[in-house]
C-alpha cells in the first residue's frame, strides 16, 4: 500500500486531494500534515476527506501529522518526509525560491514529489541543473506546478501541439475563469494581489520577453468551442486580464514557439474584473509587490469577497489555444464545478500517475513540469504493465482523459485543425 504525505493537507485543496486519492485507489494511505493537524482543524479535515471519499470505512486510511514548514530545519523536514512513497505540497510553495520541501524529499530519497507552485522564479530554481541532478541521483521524480492551472492546462497545451504536428507551433494562449476564489480560501487573495506586482512570464516573437503589465489589457474570451458545450451556458463569454501564470513561459519554451504566449484570467462577479483593472492601471507596481500592501488589501476585501463568493459559487473553466505556423489552430476547454476540487483532484491524478510509473521505463527521476511529463524518456516504449505497448503520447492522452473526467467536471471538448483566420 502506497503511503502519501500531503503537506498543507488540512487546507481546502489538501482535503480535496486526499479524498480523491482515497476514492481512486484502495491501495493508498494518506497523511494530512500541517501546523494545525493535531487540533480540531486536523480532525475536521480527516473526517471530510474520509466521508467525501466514501464514508467512515475510509477513515482507517487517513492519518494526521503535525508539520510546520517555517519552523523546521532541513534535517527535520527530511526526517518528516522519510519513508513515504509520495509527498504532495498542496499549499504551494508560493514563495519565489522556497524549495525546502523539494530538497527535503530529495535528501530523504522520496520516490515521488508534486507541488502546485506557480512563481516562475521557483520553477527556474527547482528545475535547474543542480536540483535536477540531485533528484536524479536520489531517485526522486518531482513534478512542479501540478495542479489545474498550471498543471492540467500545461498537459492540454502539449496535447494540442502534438495534434498539430509536424507543423511548428507559433502561439499558445491560456485563458482561465474562476468564480470568486473558487473555494480555495482567502490566501488566494494575497497571491493574486502580489501577482500584480510581478513580471508576466511571456514570449514575444519566439523570445522570452517578460513585462510588468499584470491586470492591464486582456479581453473577452469564449469559454466554449460551440453552443453544444456545457460551458456555453455555465460560463459563456468572460472578461479576462493578464496574470503571471508560469505556463506562458514554461510551455512556450518546451514547444519552442516562434510567436507569442499569453496567460489571463477572469472572475465573477464581473465587477471585480473592472475594479482590478482600474487599480492595476493606477497603483504603482511596487505597491503590489510589497507584501504589506497586498496583505492589507486582501484583509480589507475579504468580507466583500466572502459575501459575493456565497452567491457565485466555485465554478472553474479554462481554454487553451495553440496555433501552428501553417495557420491551423487547436483548442480545448475544460470546466469543473469547483476550482479547489479540480486543483486537488488534478494533483492526486498526477501523483498516482507517477507512482504507477515505478518499475517502468517511464519512471525518470528528475524535476520537471507537466508539459514534459511524457517526453522525458526519448523513447516510445511501454508505459507500464497496465498499458502494454502504449506509446508515451498515448499514455499522456490517457492521463489527460483521467484528469478531465474527475467528479465535478462538466465539460471537456477539443477542436483540432481549423484554420485560424486571425493568423493569416
């Protein structure tokens, strides 16, 4: 039975990941770790995970472990993660260079590590030559940015690019919508605010060209491919604005695009989009990057956000567009009832996929992002005993199908090959 430690496991994303792991496999045990794991919060999280997975019988597969990342030394962290088959960082990291948990897993030779990090600086450090070599030597297969977006969105872009092969990819665009905070908790207010002070990690003309323009510009996006898609009625067309999602850079680099990359998001109610755009146009970027200002603004807006969140729900939707140099375009949309559940479920599916690779030629220790998950071997041999003879591309598509059919998913549609008139 595989043992999985979820750091931040008592949080809202952590419990969603735990319940999905328990539901998907009867051969896993989960441990929810966090500062409040030994108190009422931990007991409540364990109960929620077990009941959401199936009922009281699953409570025997849920344990609690107190772990304070900020107060732990490297040696203490390594001891805390030692012996687990997989460690999932369900609460980030959202600091630009906080690789402590990843390094602890490497030091303890934990086979599988996943996180939901999104700072581009963190991903650069985590995937750097030194860290990658250490992970490879330790036998740790680490997947960073393994949530919904980034994460599932990266894998979607890689699939669309394969569908347009052999044409070279020109442009890639990521568009996201989340009603309110998507059930993810108030910490997302702070993360969003800090992002307005960061550089947009984007490509222009095939070259990395970051710009400090988050929250400014954007436009209206159709979160559907046809009126037959459930997202046509559930989400429709939404206002979006640029935000520093790392996949605009990591996927663009992976695909070696010759054109531009963008990543934007929008929320509901729509008034928040207008307010954010005006504030980003008028307030200095240095204010946003100052954690004191962004935290104060998050605290001020929290009661209003809580009020509107109760009305708009947790709906999430994404649209990914990939354009080839020959003018063809491939697009995909995916929608889910709850953003925070989609993040947790996606992380759980990524972790289960990595665990299933052990003992196969697709288990490749090192550090990577999802877009390179099935292109790390340079071989298209078998993807595991349950998929004999499957190519890496077929295995990637199978994972994508699992990611896009989790409970709560209300739409998943792909359109490939139409000529993009705007690119001609």
